[in-house]
């Protein structure tokens, strides 16, 4: 029996095989998840359509696979196999948010720089290392260098105890490191895994341990002894593809303008109290989005995309704002739909929900598609301004930076005075092929006018 890659969604013909969840020799059941496939829009779990034994795996992790390509062979456990199911999230496959990260997060799945429609894994608890499934007990375990395994809670215990878990000898099934192993190691009763190695200074995974790395350097070892090679695949690879696509196609131009955010800060303070009574956390973002919509109505070309194949500029008369969200796996950009027709509290609730589901890896493909312009917010981290990378094929992305207090000169009662104000800067990156610099500047000026006078946004809803 053969398993072919089914349809992954409308217009999607290939995907990256992020992770196999079974291996040759495993007995699988009907509807058991076999692998995770990442497309440009989301990651889907590929279920089995038969019960039987895995006899051959024909695609490697990190490999691009195409619809109808044979990727696995089975030995049927008996009975005719059902036809292969569709991997569309609306059918049999389950949409998740992306694979366990292959490298420390920090770059963006969207630009921020940036965003993009990147995603993260649904089933794994947030952690800083890749995860794999134990074929023996089906439990979820953390893999370091391909062989040292431990549950996330054990990893956390090791970190809090200040020890390198790769030095702990596991006594659990298949050499799994348990809490008891960590506690024994901390108390001095456990043996180092490195001490049981072949004497090459590497841990069981073949990777240099912290202590062996320093020893190698002290003995004049090569720099490679102090390096770690991480597979370039999954979310990090998809981020790279999206960023390269944006830079290769869009002619980036960034315009930065400063803004007196004092009135916004005061309004948001009042809104926080109202939101708290309704159980909603109100940030600055709903107000930013409303001001964006007000300005986009005057400058519709900012809310467009370029269909290069058709030779057409597609101007959108609806306002779906993608919002960059930092997760353990990188930056992803879920979309807040129909911003123009939602209240501040409705937007605040939706933003909070999307952010929580992004960080807990529960976003769906629907959450990640349909954006018309992107808002990226680095203000909680800091920085005066940035040059965001456009979420292609959109033509613009707005960067919201930190709000800080500063003395400024203001005209008060006909006289110049120095006053303390809440201040910020906004960064607008646009595709200069579609939007002229003057149009981008005028849009930004109008947008900032609404930010400095947020009460005027009420007029937009009348």
C-alpha cells in the first residue's frame, strides 16, 4: 500500500515535510497522524487512511514534497484501504501553527522587522528545542542532538537547577532522562552521560557538550568543537523564503515620522478600565488599527496588492490587518478581519485571542490568510524605529514603536513652552513600485493626525 501526499488546500501544490511522527516498523491506525507538512499558509497534520505496518519512508524531513507524490509505504493489517483523505484543514487534516522550532527564535515570520504567514506546532508545549514522539510509549519528549530525550518538565527542572541535561544519564525507557535522574545528578549521585561516552568529548548525540567544548579549546581544538549545526528547515526556512520573496519582488522604501501620543495614552488609560470590567485587555493596537483604516480610506492604494501574472493592481475595499505576534518559534502574523466594522473592545478581544492562540500554537489557516496590510509592533521591546519588511504581496507594513516621555516645545496660549509629552515614532515600509513616496508620507501624516486626535475616530463610525 502507498501513501500519496493529498491535496493541501486550494492552490497549494507542495509543502515541506517538517517532521515524521512514525518510523519504519511502526504499526499505525486509521486516522493516526503520520507527519507534519508546512505550506506557505499553515502546517497541517497528515493522517493515515489505513491500519497497518510502515514498511518504507520515501521522503526525508526538510524535503519539499508534491501533491500525489508517494511518501510512505504500508503493509496493510487487513481489509481494503480507504481512499486518501484531503489534507485541507476543512477536511481530515488538522491545522496547526508550525513545527517545533529548529533554531532559537528571534527573526520574523513576518517582517519586523516583518511578518509573513508563519506558524508553529500545535501539540508541543513551548520550549527551546525540537521535540519528537517516543515510538515506544507515544509520550512527548524533548530531543537534544537527536538522542538525549526528556519531557519538557524535566528540561525545565534541569534549567532551574543550573545543569546541562546532556550530561545526565537517563534511566527511563530508551534512555529517557527523568526528574529523578536530574535530582540525583544535582545531589551528586548521578553519573555524567559524557563520562559514559567513548572519550571523544561528545555527548551521546555526537554533539560537543559545554564542558568538552571548553576542554577542546583549552587543548587547541578546532572551532568546530564549539559550534552547533541546526537543521535549516521548518519555520525558520519558511521565514527565510518569505523574506527573500519580499526583498526580491517589492521595491522597499521606508518613511519614518514622529508623533505626540499623549492623547492616545490618556484615552487608552480610560479604555483599560472599561475593558477590565468586561474582562478584556485593551492595548494601543485597536486604536492604531482604527486610525489605519481611517487613513486607508483616503489613500486606498496603501490597501492593495500586485497581481504580477495578471498585470493588475488589486485595490481592496475591506480592511483586514495582519498583526505580528512573537512566539517561541518566531514571528507569525494572524489576521484581524473586518477592522472597520468592529468596536475597540471587539478588536481588543480578538487581538488578545489571536495572540494567545498564536503563542499556544492553535492558529488555523483561516487565521493566517486574507490580510490587506500589516501592523508590526516592536514597542513592547523598545527601539526608536525600524525598517519593516513588507508582508508580500501586500504593498505596505506599518511599524509601531515604543512610547516614551520626552520634553518638547509646544505652542501654548500663543507662547512657546517646554512640556513633557508621550512620544513615539511610526515606520512605514511600502512597495515603491505601487505606492509613491509622497503618497506614503501623506498617508502617514493623516494617520498620525488621527493618533494625536483619537476622538476624531468617532466620526469614522458615524
